[in-house]
C-alpha cells in the first residue's frame, strides 16, 4: 500500500513539473511573439524559444486552438521550393494571458 501511495505522489510531482515546464514554454513563446509579431516557427526554433523543432509546432497549434495566437499561411516562393509556411501572431487574449502569467511568475520569485 505504501508503494502505491509513493507512486501516486511521485506521479503527481512529475505531472506538476511537466505542467510548470509547459506553462514556462508557453509564456516564452507568447513573449517572443509579442516582441516579434508575424514570426515563422523556424524563427522561434532558431531563437531557441522553448523546445525543439517538433515541439514548437505542437505548442503553436495548441496555443492557436486555445485562442491565444492566430496564424496566416503563406504560399511558398521558388526560394523555398514553393513550400507554404505560417506566420504567427499573438492575439489580445494571448497578451492578457502573458500579463497574468508573468505577474504570477514574478510573485512566485519572492
């Protein structure tokens, strides 16, 4: 029974760590887009904004689904082999969430 409780608590701590990291990465992404509107996902990767190539696009899609971002797909030109790409913009709701989260983070810093 004790090992079951320890496993539950360990899982909760692990999940809380993931949630904290996700909130931090989301905040970094929103902060970058607030300063660089219309950025491409690759620009966020090159700026080393929270995560790697695979995770940034998942994060951007999730933040867009949550109504914090919007994106515009552009058709690609010959320099890109005609591959389309997306520009990302932070919405007013994203700016509000960013203000709340940065205030919360400042408060927890002591």
